[in-house]
C-alpha cells in the first residue's frame, strides 16, 4: 500500500458548515418575516417521495393569481433542514418569502435524514440528492396552482451542483436554474482550492507546491478501492477519526471524483450563476470562469465583499464569521435572484 505524508494542516471542510445554535444570535431578516402577519402568500406543510425516501417540506403559494411559475430550493452539503439553517441563519426562509411575494410558488424541504424527512442510506451521494430534487420538481408538476412549463431549481453550494446535474439530465423538465456558489470544477481541484482559501483566511498563503501533499492525499483516497486499507492508512497519518470517516464516506469520495464539465456543457436552459468574491469554500474566480467558459449563455455575477453564504464580509474571514454577522443574505443578492427569475419567466 502506498505511503503518504502530509506536512501542511489538512482542512476537510467539504462544503459543510457547523450549525451551532445560540438563542443570543440577532437575526433581523428572519425576525421581520416572522413578525409579518399579513404575508401575501400561504404556507403549507407537504410531503413527497423518492422511492423509499419520504421528504417533508414547506410550500409557499401566493394568495392572489393562478398558474404560477415555481421554484425548488436545494440546500448545500451537510445535514440541512428546509431553511438551510446555519448558526440560526435561515437563508431559504428569506428566499422563499421574497419569491412568493413576487408571484412564485416555492418548495423547500428537509434533506433526507434531517427534520421530518426519512433517512436515506450510508451510500447516498449527490446522485441520490439530485433525484430528491427532481422528485420535488415533479411534485410541483402535480400542483394545480403551478405552471408546469415554468419550474426551476435554485441551489446553494452542493445544491447548485445538483441544479446543474438536473438541468443536464432533464432538459424537458427543468426550465431554469440558479447556482449560488455551486461548484463547477472537479472535486479534487475544488477541495485543494478550498484548503488554500481557508488557509488564506488564517493568514497563511499556500502555493501549489505547499498544497501538493494535500492533492496527493485526495488522489490517493480516490485511487484506493479497499475502504478498510484506506481507513488504516489514514489513521496511521494521525488524522482524526472524524476526518477518516469523512474521507472514507461514499459522499466525500463522490465529491472528489465528480467533474461537472460534461453536465455543464449540456445546460441549455437559462442559468444564473453567482459567487461572493470572498467565498473561502467555492473559489469565486475559478468557479465563475468555468461556468462562463462551459455555459456561454449563462448570466454570471461576482459580488464584492460577500462570503460563501452571501453575507457581507470584511476581506478573507473564516467559517466562524458566518455566525458573528447578523446578516443572513445580502439584500442585493435576494433582489438580483428575484429580478432575474421574473425576467426569465417572462421570456
């Protein structure tokens, strides 16, 4: 078995953010929505299925009108609920509210194994999660309030990748997609770049040579087919048990090997792709450059001073800054998504 060594701290953040709860957090955007007793839309708890998995969500429907365009909101990696709750931020609550106020039916749902949704299996990857998103879209097709010709997907982080996958695989059903920091480069490259950016947020400038051992590890994880042998080797490298479990999981190994290039080439529906310039999890420039090259008709926008969660940030800051800011989603981002979707549906 090949021997490896790591001389630089390995950051196995994937695209998952800690979801600590603390009632002292100030979340004014959520509070404003919850305080509004005259919302121009109704909220309904719903369930739908993907095979043996039952997914539970919230459907918001405008009170006036009919034959509405509709949106499925797809969360990023990690155990997220329907609001994509992170440090008590609820970005999908904000998006659903804004979109339904402007005439969209919106479905957001608990990821399999989270909240009121039933568990999946240990072997689940983004492939199964993409099937869940299509099950959500097909549920919307059955709703009498929805114009089945105009249903799309808005995904954040891994959810953005899932939007791209489904637009490629189901062009007759997915009418439009919005990728909010959805990865558009091969997983190994994504994770090496993520290590570089997270180190940069800690004041460490790592070049390609310094990061080569990290790349070697990720490539070894992909090359070693014997999971138990891999687990032994990683343990001998003094990685934590949690890191070993992540690196050996089917979901992480799929993330590392997945190359979205071919899927992106087959995205022909309208697409909006956005990133924060100070995103330390999905590199803004690398990501948007790839989308611009592979999906030339896509609308692409980079936001100065925004992070992976599209919060206003002062330069390169670590993941702990997600909790310390009271802003959940920059208002300009919400406005831009709503405006682009309105324009797209009209066209």
